[in-house]
C-alpha cells in the first residue's frame, strides 16, 4: 500500500515552529517511502481563524520546498481539501454513526459532567425535539466498559479504560464538526496511512479509534511527536508569541537553515548536522524520533545559519545579500563588501549594523583608539596616522588587498611599529567603531581611495583637538 501522510494546519496565525516540524516530518515520511504528502486545511474553528493565514500556509510550504501532492490547489480526486467545504460529508457520517450507536444527539445546555442524560432519550423524544428545532450537538457515545488500545510508532503500546473517556462533541450547534470528528472522517476518506501529529493528541486517540471501530474502518499508523520547548518546562506557543517561521525569516535566517534545524528537533539523522532537504529525505527514519521534548536553541540555529552562509559561493552569497545593501548610498565596491561579510555574517539582518559606517563613520570617539592588545592610544594613533598618510596618498591599488597589506607591513617595520599600531588607528579612523566586518585594508578597499583619505584627514583633525 502506498504511504500517504497529511499536514492539516488550522489557519489561526503564523506558521509556528512546531507546526512546520510536523509538516516536515509528514513530508519526509512520505517522500522517504515514495509516498504522497497531502495538505488539508482544518478551518472548522471559525472563531479563531485569522485573515490571510491560509495564504501564509501555502507560502511557507512553497518557500521551504515542502510541495504537496494533493491539496486545495492540486485535486487528487478526494477533495475538497478545505474542511469548511466538506460540511455535508461530516453530517452524512455523523448521522450514520448515530445509527451505528457510536454517537447521539445531545440537547443539553453547557458541559456534561458524567454520563450524558440524552443517551436515555427514546427515539420518539429525540424526533420530537428535532421537529421543534431544539438546539443540539452530536456527541460521541463511549462504551462504559472495556479498554481501547493502540500502538504508536514513537510511544509504543497505549491502552485506556473506556469509562475514563469523555463523550466529546462531534458536530457543534453551529453545524461545524470538531477536530475530533472531522480528522477521522477525512483521514479515512483521503486514504491516509500514517497520521503524524503532536503528542498532545495521544490521550484523544482512543476516542478516534472507537469511531474507526464503529464504522469498521482500518486504523492508520500513528506517529505522535514530542513537543518543541523553549526551555525545560515551557512549550513553544504561537499564542504566547514564540518564534514562528515568518519571525525567523524576518530575523535574517535562511529557509534552508530553518528547515535543517527543525528537522533535528526531536529526531536523529546521524553524525552529520548540515543536511539538505534531499539528505533529510534519504536519512529519515521514524525509529529515530525521540520521546523527549526538544529544546529550541536559537544559538544552534544561528550557528547553522552561519554555516549555510559560509558554504555558498561568493557569487551566490553576493546575490543573496544585495537587497540588504539598499541603505548604502556611497559608490563602493559591493563585491568586496560581500567578500568581507561572508566569513563574518551570522544572519542577514546583521548586515545593516555591520555596514552602517559606510555612508558616514560614527561620531568621533577618542576612547576607541585605546586598544591594549594592539598597544595603541590616542597619542601614538595620531602619530601613526600622520606617518601613514603619505602611503595612503601615494598608493593607487586599493583593490589589491595582497599588495596593500605588504605595503602596510613594510611601512610598520620601517618605522619601528607593530602592525596593529598602524592597522588599528586606520581602521578606527575609517569607521569610528570598535567592531567592524573587516580590517583596515579591507575597509579601505571597500570605501576607495578618495573616501579613505577624507576620513583619515578628519580623524587626524579630531585627534589633534
């Protein structure tokens, strides 16, 4: 039998990291086994639906390469793939489930504490209430004896006593199904073989199985995933404003790094950690999913993002970062800037801070000229800048870093100075920053001769005063 998985998000906000990981694992399970990955939009909670959220789901799946085989825009003959368009299907099966004894009409107001008294109504009483248009819900009918059990691929064998299960609502008074009913009907009708979802649904799965059994349907393989936590005790939650995929993208993380990182949140792929989507497909094994919660570590994601940036060719990196140079108005060597940034950049949004000295240096700060390791202070920095000024004026190959460095080293030696006693003052003169994305030579190359000289002249004047 061909493996079929489904990702069934609710359009209630941004794509939460836990949701995206579920989508990714659904995709990997299907593709590792040459199966189908289905997208189904579970929009039955109309009160919580957020405008534009469905389009956001499509966008994220497209951007991350998790292309679905069947879904709202790819009809595989088992649609509609949006639950609000399937209401007649749910009502049809709810009535059939009532006939089979697996559900019942409930006319009670409010919550039911114990056994639903409506289960004691006669057929005549039920028909009378329906004819009178008495508001009702359809509840699941739970046997009060026996146990229901199932095998989960991650958590193993699980069984519960039926009498501990509550008779939850299947069809609400507004005519919309609850998740607890719609997911069972849809998974069966869409031939889903492997149900992948968060472990918060473990406790509800016995109730789903009772519905499968009432209809005489084959149950799917269950794969419940451990939660993604922000620390040892708190789960990531979009309701609490924790990081979503969109947040991470806006913070400057690459989509490839995000997908790679979240794949490792709760699953082992061997010793290698930098893995493409194809690598993840090839290496994925359900047996390697952990039972323990995964901790979302932003530092690990940042390291992974750095690694992806380093692994790009210079041309690929340059094309990627060009849109982030729009704030720069100076006519500079942008390719050289990319060359300097690539080995130092953690995430794309750092570019603005790392390059904010290019249009104009920071305001003069005499304290930066004091550097213990470089053995510099304002006095010897002023002396070094005056000494090196003729070299900067006479040298015309600012784009030749190797020759430029050789000239600086020779100059320092000829004048009895350490390299840093020349390089550091020039670096500060060009930026007025203590942290820069490159050294004196690289920054001079980026700025060009004319701008370099203008800033060194200004630094000498500032230090004199």
